[in-house]
C-alpha cells in the first residue's frame, strides 16, 4: 500500500477519533474503498487534461477512491444533525465536508408529514445515488448527470418537504412536494461550458476548487478575468436561487422524481478576487425507477437545461443528458450496466470560444457482497467524446477512452 494511501487513512482515523469524543450519542458510519485501476492514457480533467475519467495512466495503480464518514445525531425529538466527511487522494490529498445540515422533523397528528433541512446537502433529484454518502448502489462510476451534480451542485440553504404517505391514506401511492431556496451555487455550469460532462465518482467538498484544461479562449480580453478553475459553491451576485420538486412512489415498485432548478444567477456579476462569474443555470430533471421483480430494476434519468455567463450572456449554452441503468441481483451478486448520452450545444456568437461537446459511454459493473462489511467488485467502462475547444489546445477534438477497475470496499 502506497505512502499516500497510508497518510490518507491516518487522517481519516484522526477524524473518527475526534467524532467519537465529541459525539457520544451520535451514529457514526463509514466506508473505505480501495481501487486498482488500469486507466486511459488521456490526462484526466482533474489534472488539467481533456480526459473525462477521474483516473489516468499517470495516476493509476492502487488508489483510495472513497473515504467516507456519515454522521447523524438526534439533538431532540424533532431536531437532528447530519454530516458527511470525504477523504480523497486525487488530484491531491483532500479531507473535507460534502454535506452538513440540520433537520427538523416534528411529530404531528396530521396524516400529512413534513420536515425541513437547513445547511448544505444534495437536492433529492437522483435515484442512482441512495447509498451512504451519496454513492451509487449500482455502478462505481456515476452517470454523466450525477457526476456533474456531485461536482457543481449543492443546496446551501433551506429545503421543505411535505409528504402524503400511502399507509396513512390506505393507498398504494405516496406523494411528496419539495421546495428550496439557497445561495452559494453561482458558478454552477462552468464545467459544462468549458469541459462538458464527465464520468466519475469524485464528489466536490464544500471548500474545494476544481481545475479544468487550459481553454484557449480564457486568454482573450472578453474572458481574461475568468479563473482557470471553478469554486462551485461560491456566492457571487447576492441573489437567492430555488428549486421545486415532486416525488411519486407506487408500492415501492415504481418511483418518479421531477425537479426544476434555477440558481437565478446574474451572468454579469463577477468576483474579481477569485475570478468567478455568476452563471445563470437552470434545468429540468426527471428520474424514474421501476422494479420489474424484487431482484431486477431499471433506472432512467433525463436532464435538460441551459447555462450562461458574462455581459450580454457572452457564453450561452444548452445542455442535455440521459442514462438508462439496468441492475439485477442474484444472491450476493449484483450486475449493473448503464448507457450514458450527453451533449452541450453552443448558443452564443462568440466564435473564439466554442463550447459544443457531446459523447456517450457504456459502463458494466459486478459487485459481490462477501460479508455485511466487505464487498468486492469489477467495473469496465468505455466512452467516446467530442469537444470543439480541444482543437485550440492542440488536442484531438474526438477521443475514445476505456478503463477497468477492481474495487474492495469496507464498511464500519
């Protein structure tokens, strides 16, 4: 095991000890995942390259792919605190928080139930990521949609949910309505415009900056104030964003989630100190899960939206992605296969800053549950992509990538 992994595990052990001391009544769960990966030769976007995978040939071998501590504590009969701490060794050793929030869930006599969340957390638009720490329970690598959600999207605000539980109404159908308002997600959309979608399982912690390839157009007078990195959770324009959503559940066999998101960004607003613009980003997301049998399920998600920045919306794009995931469980084995399609369409007339990109990918995963704590798995993935801005970086506009990874996961 490499020295980098050992140092990362030591840092995680320190956090566990601190949590044990200060949260006597808390529930602490955790996960460690080590991956042996044979990666593609294209340098990863994390390292300033054009590769759309998390790993590359320069950073392959045995790596700590996930270190997660999931903490929850009851403060009172109605209030609870929740947090997720993430540890990564790529692109550099990082120990940070991806979620931290309070939840108010009162005991009410009404047949309708409601709760409020305050803090930093994910919108509940994904049916692909129900596992601890917002991980996928199916493929190790997330879909293009939820790879981007994990990178640039987080609610830093207040979310309210009202639910009509099926059992309280002697019904087969449950319904929920969700509404939220937030700040601090102004730069969301930066990566879509200048990198496009990607496929990986690397979540951004709340204090992180994400670099991307040195796009040639950032050297022009119109874009020279934009940094060659994104701080996805920064507040730039002082405006509140919002989203609304609806959930439908039929006997736990079929689930539907529909969300409309609008960060209400002022595309002309700029933080001169950090080089971050406020992007005007909005989208519609529809996710559906259907269980054909108790062992076999299909998940489909579609996202369509747009994002723009700069005076007079100098950078203006539309984005779209969908995936279909089929998963089947046989005793301790789970087999999952997923197809992704993604595209970004350039809508502005800045010819010096081409933003169009598209691609598709196929990911197949086998997981085997050795014990309740230990799991092993193998995943193979292939993708083809094209991006217009690669040519100005002296790169091929079209690339094909493949990777295979062996995974060992331990839960505590």
